[in-house]
């Protein structure tokens, strides 16, 4: 059975001979050939070269061709800030001061779309036995790219506008889906990190209708779907399942076994959720192999696809990804290799601020990395907005868990989920991006 057949059977809710494996090959594959993220995402030949190498080294059953949630936003007028070790981030939002709904749909040859379609077609021929994922920016995250953090106030002040903007962004996704289906993609996946940052009531009001329409149309077009969310979306999992995707992709913020109970109740496949930083980036090959075996043994061979929690950090060692692949292909041998293995704890001394002596409000934004995680980026942006409100009375500090010392900080602050905002050492907002008035109130209380 080919990897593609295995993935399709998984998405048809069939019992399988082994667990399927989908590495979220984002900018990390650039390291296989020595290319920066900027080079990888702007050069078709380099992207294709790295995809071929990743397919050879990582033995995937399925994999995305590109993991960049800014492709559509760039075409629709967002300015991007580029980096060597992460996808670009949106640095300017065309609708931030203009609450209108655009009508423009992205064209096949606009921005980097033509490059991506070219690579998809070439890689489809090179990897006929691999299930290929066409990832696009989900409607809510795209709306946020266009409107900025203002969209969180709009949900209270102008809900009709938010609904109209989300309908437009859903149409943008479906336009991209048509291009990707034509290019040979097997699974279409809206990646919508900001879904984790809203309440169930907000999901019902704004997301249920457009997402149900989206998945119904994909089903009519004969392709499988996967609804991918970052952050602690536990509160919204049942509602996400009710929109009828074939699969839910979740990250390490969510308890996989508990989420499985929800997805099984709807006969939806679940995919995830090997820890990106602690295991894949900062661990070794045995750590990755052990994490994979634990999930394989816990989840079984039906309605489960093994994957990292999200796209892998740029500097993730290739041998760690290979370790997961080895565990998938030969679980018995992997079990023997990791039997009795216990990882050394990260023993890091970290000096915490003297919060009681501060003469200002310290807003600490604890993130995976605001440059790579959209939910983290918008929570950081919400915090940065407080500079305009309070000036030097506030200090904004980002604590990325890509740095080992910040993992220690999480423990000392009692933070279990990301992104989170702490003010003067107190946890204030966990996996919920506050609107401007909520955050101003919390800062005023601290001051």
C-alpha cells in the first residue's frame, strides 16, 4: 500500500496496517540544501529541490508542498516582513483603517501563486505515491491579516462586517482550492491558527456557517479536507467537528487523547501532535522516536494520522524527523531502541524579574514564536498596541519557547498553553487574544 493510499484510507475512516505519517514540512526543509526560508519560499527550483530531498529522507505518507499562510495575504495587499529562519509575517494590513469587504480574488499568476502551482505540478509527478496537502490560510486568520487585531473589536462592535469579511475570505480559500486541486493536491487544508483564540459563542456566530460551506464544497469537488488549528482550541473542537471536515489537525496545546473522544464521536480523523520545540527542535533522535511510539501506541491505527504539532521550526535537526519516520515504518525496532530511555530534564537556571519592584507594567507574551505562529503573532501585536496607549509605563517582552530558558520560565509562571499573556508575573490571557479594551483594563489594574 502506498503512502497516498494509506492517507486516503485513513480519511475514509478505515482500519490500517500501520499509522500514517505526515511531517509538516515548512521552512525546515530549506536546511536540507542550505537555503534560507526567504530563498525557499521565493524560488520554485529551490523549493522543489528541497521537497524531493525531504520526501527521500523523511519517508512521508503525506506532506504539504508549502506551509506559508501569507501567500494569499500578499496578493490581497498585505505587506510582508521576510526572515531567514521563518515564513514571512504580515507587517501592514490594508483594511486596518478601512472596514470594507474587498471583491478581488487572487489570480493564478499573482504574487507567488504561480510559483507554488508550478512546484505542486512538478512535485506531483515526482512523488505519485505520496498524498499531497494543499495548505491555505484559513478564513479567520486571513481576515485578521487584512483587518489586523481590529477584527477582535469588530466582533463586538460590527458583527455584520465580520461575517461579510469571513464570507469573502472563505471565497478566497475556495478560489485557491480550485487552483490546488487542478495542480494535483489530494487534501485541501485551511490552516486557521486564530480559531483557538476565540470563544465557542464567537465560533458559532462567525465560523460555523462559512466553514460548513467550505467543507461541503470541497466534498462536492471530490477532495479530502483537513481543518488545522494551532493553540489550545479544546473549547472549540466539538464545533469544529460539526463543520464536517474529514480531519482535524491539532498542536501540542491540546490533550490528544481527550480530543480523540470528541473527533471519534463525529467520525472525524485526528492528526497531531508531536511537540515541536521540546521534542523536535531541542530534543535528540531518541526523544523524537519515543514521542512517536507513545502516540502510535496510544492512538491505534484507525482515525489517526501522526504529525508534528505544526510546521517544524527551521532549525529542527533532520535526524529528529527521520527518527519519527523510523518509528512509523518499524515500530517494533523503535520500541526496543527507546525502551527504558528517559530524557534528561532541562536543568536551566533562569532569573525572573522582580515583579514586586517594577515601576511599570511588564507584559510578557509567551509564544511558540510570533514570527512563525499566527496566533502568537497577533497576541504579540495586541500587546504592542499598549505602547500607543501607555507609552513608557509598559514594557513588552516576548518569551519564545524556541529558547530553552523560556521553557523554564513557563514552569515558573505556571503557564501550560501558548500563546499566553502575563502582566507583572500574573497569567492574564491564555489562548485568547484580548481586544484592546480588555488588555487596557488589565494593564490599568497592574499599574
